[in-house]
């Protein structure tokens, strides 16, 4: 006789009433969020701890999730931020010399729900065709689910539009950062000596972005998302960095845009990534819009319109800058070769630029690291 199908211990309910069953792992309970998919083949730990994923459950299209375990060095922030994960196969025993813990135990200890045994290709097609849905993800070892209640929770969730999540993931107070990029065999070295004084605004900053700034010769001071222009300028920065982060950029812009505009008036070099890119665009008078299903992965081709070069990039965003609203004096520098959406801008008359993607490549390719060096060069030229 064929083996009995195991009883489902997790379910994913979409707001349209569709239900996916599978096997739960990690924490038990329920969570409500937006569902997105990520096509990266590596870096699930970095993805789960990327603050940009606040308010989202991540479907991984690559089936081997959990196979290299987890370790403290690969966390992008102190704890997982993504609401949960959905994968095709249940996580296996880790097989990597850097692993210190299994993914399942790590998720349970951090209060995050995982679900395996799902046809993630079918789920991904649904997201692409219908847009990123609101979902309820539940894990109960006894397999007891109130589907009507879960569907109602998914339908009742307000969504990311209009939601300022940067305040939820930003640092509570300012701090200095001097750790540089990982290198064999030393690991993470510390930057020493004088450097460009950079104020980094933390809308949900990833540690590896800060490490790239330090490796590019920057003496970094991190300030909370709600820092004012007076807070920033009081540190006499050589440059200002606007970090990645989650939520609706228009909502975060309510307090971020006035600060950025005042900093720009001082002529201080400015560099933005992801949400920081959207913040700069809003400060310059452009608008942002919600995408159908966003860009989430480590294989996104982007064209540099000024050099003709194509870079393979890492992306994670559900909102985009509407290039049709870019004002005079703002140059579109990069576009996505997937859908033509805006991926970079610069000011024609000031040392301010930004990109939609993640050039620190954690996880992902390293084609775009030069942007950190470009930022350092802008500060050196102004010195």
C-alpha cells in the first residue's frame, strides 16, 4: 500500500479564499502579511533578517532552503523581520562548515513560522498573475485550522499601502559602525584611521550595507529614521546615506522628505539605496507607486543608461519610483531590463544619487559595489 499522506500541520490562506496546506516548522501560531516570492538561490538567512521584508511572508522559488543551516554572522539585523517563509521542501539537516544551528530551530527561537511541502511554482504564478496577495499563515502541530477565520484575517489586513514600517525597524538610538566586509580568512575586520564622516539614516539598514560603507573608507554614524536635518548636520557629515527599508515610501516620506531636502540644500553628497532611493526621489518631487508583485531576487538585470553597461543585481522592493514624474534636473540613470521600471537617479547639479537595488549583494552578485566607491569619491572631491 502507498504511504499515508502526512496530516497537514500548516496552511496558507489567501484573501481570495485559496488555501495551501503543508508541513509547518519553526514557531507555531498565526501571522498576517503580504505574500511575495524571492527567486534567489542563496541567502535565505539574509533575506529573512532583511528589514525590508517587514510585513511580508516570503515564498522561496528555490527548493533547497535550510540546507546550509544558519549562523550568527549572516544575520542582517538582530532578529528575523520577515513574517514567515513558504518553501517547496521541508528544510534538511545543514551541510555547511559555517552552520551553527538548524533553520527550523532558529525560526522557532525567533518566533517566525515556516511552511514546507508547497507547490511554490503554482503559488508564484498566482502572485505574478493576481498581484501580491494578503495572506494568513498558520502552524499548528495538531493540524487544527479555522479556515473561515484565517480567510477573514487575510481579507481584513490593511496591507502595506499607506503603512510606515521604517519606524518599527529603525534603531532606537544613534551608534557608530566600523565593521568591514567579510574576507577570508580573518572574517569581519574593523576599519581603522580617519575616514569620510558619513551619517547613515536607518530606515531598516542591512549590516552588509554598513560594512560596504566602512570598507569604502567611511567613518559611519547611524541615526534613527526620524532624525531631523538638524540632527544630521550637527555631526558635520562629509556625506549622508539613506538606507533600505520596508513599507510605503510615501508614508515614511512624511517625516523623511523635509530632512532630505534641507540636507540637499547644503550641498552634502548623498547616496540612497532601495527605500532610500525612493526617499530621495520623493524629496526631489517625484512620486512612488505600488507594483503588482514587486522585484525580489538576486538575478535582476539593470541597465546603466549612461554607460550602456548591464549589471545583474539583487532587489527587494514592492514600490517603485514613477519615472514619468521625475522633475527637470533629475536624471534617470538605471532601468530594469525586466519591466523598464526606474532603478536609479542622480541630480544634474548636485552630488546626490540613488539606486533601487541592493549593491552590497547580500545575497547576490557583486556587479554594483562600485557605487560605494563612487559615493566615497564624491565626498573626496568636495573635501
